[in-house]
């Protein structure tokens, strides 16, 4: 009897997991259509070869990125991790906003060379290679960028998608940068892979820090087959509803 109950419960869990996976897939398919509609008529972006998903951002991420770039006054962008979104931003800059500055922090010199051998970034895009190191955050080991203090400017848009993720307090370098924020700063922060515990740890600490600094923030989570957290100050608050 007990074995039958255990088997029944196991079947229910498996069914629930399958339903969750199917719902996630359906949401991602919907985001794919929304993204492609959002770039219609923007030929440089329509013609851009993008590998969406897996290690790169998913369709909800690229839709949000597209809307932010075109709908808001974004002059300076900091991106953690060189990849598909770097291509998207570079193409946007070269064709729609040649004054925008884009700094990319990358952990791997070899990957930088491979990437640049296949794609030519805008002259407004700079790639800095900072080695990945391990540091301790609240008793957990997390990946981080070495010598991040080289990043001294403030930015309108922060994209958190590097370095490699950690099980807890993942990509915590955004916390290091946020320590310099003040109530007069206006910005948007995008945290990719927010369905994972590590990124949620970091966003929780970030939100607490911003509250302690008395920086009013607005936020929303966009869900496809992955989650993207958008955090915005008052100037950009309507980005949470795009």
C-alpha cells in the first residue's frame, strides 16, 4: 500500500514537472514572436545572426534589451560577459546611436579572440578582459572578476550575465558597483538567469542595498524558459511594463 502511494506521488511530481516545462516552452515561443515583431522594419537587427537561448539571453531578454535601447535615453552601457547581446548592442550603436558607449567585461582572452574573429564590434564598444577569480560571499564561494575596481564610471544600463554562474550569490560584482550609487543616479539593471538561486541571492542583496541608500526602484521579472529581472530607477520606471 505504502509503495503504491509513493509511486503515485512520484507520478504526480513527474507530471507537474512536465507541465512546468511545457508552460515554460510556450512562454518562450510567445516571447520569440513578440521579439521578432519588435524588430520589424529595423533591417540591421532583422538581418543580424543571433544565437538565442542556452548560454545566451533568451527571447524575453532580447525583447527587453531592444525596447530599452530604442525607448530610453541610454548613453553608457556596461555589460558583464561578451556574447550575443554584445552583437545586438553593437549593431544598434552602429546604426542608430553612434554616440553610445559600450564597455564589455569578459573573463576569457581566448573567447574574446574567437568572438572578434567572427564578429566586428562597433568602435564604440570596448572589451576589457578581467580574469575570473573566486571570492567568499556570506560563507559561499562565488565567481568574480579580478580588478573590477578598474571600472570607475557609472552607467545608464547594466547587463549582468557574467562571469560563469555560481550556486549561491552568483555574479555578485554588481553589488560592488552598486556600493558607489547615490540617490541622484538613474539606471536600469538587467540580471539574466534570475530563475537560479545564485542570481536571486544577489538580486535580494542588491535590492536591500538600494533601499538602504534611499534609491527608489521599480522592478519586474520577465519569464520565458529563463527569467530576467529588470530593476529601474524613477527615470526608467516604465521599462518595467514594456
